[in-house]
C-alpha cells in the first residue's frame, strides 16, 4: 500500500505541473491584465501600462513568473488577486466549501435515484417499467443543464415561490442546483446500473442465493449490486471530478459562490493568480478522488485488495 501511495503521489505532482503550466501559458494569450485594470481611468499611456505590469510582476519572463508560482505552492501561497490584492488562498477558502457541498449533494441525488431505478429496470427487463425508465433516462440525457436550471427557477422560485432563486442562504438553496446536476447524472447512471445488473443477475451465485430462499431484496442489493459496483464506483469517481470543475454554468445560473464562479470571473478579469490557484486546487481534488476510488475497489472486492 505504501508503494502504491508513493506512486500515486508522484503521478499527482506530474499532473499538477502539466496542468498548471498549460493554464499559466494559455491564460496569458487572452489579453493584458493591465488594460483591464486601467479601464475607466481615462487616457492611459503606454508608460502607465508599463508601471501596472511592473507592479503586478508581469514584466518578468514567463518562466520566472511560473517558477515563483510553483515555489509559493510549497507554503500554499497562490499569490494575490490582481483586483484588490486579496490573497488567492482566502478567495479559494471561501469558494471551495460551496463547490464541494454542491458536488456531494448532486452526487447523492444521483445515487439515491439511479440505483433503485437501474435495478428495477434490470429486473423488469423488456416490460413496461423498463421501457418507461429507459425513455426517461434518454430524456434526461438530452437536457442541457442550463436549460433545466432555468426551468427549475421559473417553476419553484418565480411561479410557486417555494425556493430562493439564487445564492447560498441555507439548505433550501441546495435543492435546485443539486437537482439540476443530479438529474443529469442520473440519466447516465441508470443505464450503467441496468447494464451491470443485467450481466450480474445471470451469474450462478445469484441463482444459488435465490435457491437458498434469500429474499429478493437481499439478493439484489447485498449480492448482485455489490458485485457490479466496480464500474459504478469508477464512473461515480469520474463524475465527481467532473462536477468539481464542470458546474460553472449551473453556479452562474444560481449565483452559487463556488470555484466555478470564481474561475469564470478570473478568466473574464484576466486574473492570473486566481485562475492558477483554482486550477491547482481542482487538480489536486480530482487526484484525491481517483485515489479514493482505487482504495474503494479493495473494500468492495477483496480480490483486488489481495492483488
């Protein structure tokens, strides 16, 4: 296990270096932050822009700026925002809990809905419950997440006035964003659970379990579901990583104060330190999630732990 963790740690360092280098270079192709900061200041000369670049440290070569950023990572110092000078660590510290909470809530919604529906679809294969569930999953796959988010706001916030339309003001604020992402994830997970269960239910040990007189619930949820959990765990890990970095649109619709909103604003403002800091944190989180998935394999299937 120690060798495995060391190998993963070295892989994580390599991934973070590659991602941050790519982002640091790409964002500098979007424009000059000095021009953004000088907007509204009236007539600005080239000398004024040069002083702004010097103050931000942008007059130095790219490799020097990047090496300074990497050295700061050892002390979790991501630098300061170009706008206002707020430490990037503070900005990320405020936004990270909101993104993690929304990602966990969305994944929980998907798991709670997709596993029972996927099992029901597999056990009722070819019959009308299976047909309805498969049609609903196809409809869910066709929903753009921003459209579904807007529809939920129109129905539950504007028409019925049951839920707050935006912001993070309590547990009620979680419902619509989590449902938006959870429903989109459910559409895929239902089909995944159905396919895995169809294959597992044909195995001999399932027939033996039923022959022993075990209840259908125990056969399905204790024996069959556990043995088809490997592909589900893998995909849930991928989905969670995608949620961390891919809910920018949903966060914007609901004005959710998470990392997606912070990164979106950093791109618009050409705020290099903020975007680089967000990318580093997201990269590390995705690596950690993948490590947890690998460890979960051994917990679900002892044969993998032995290997």
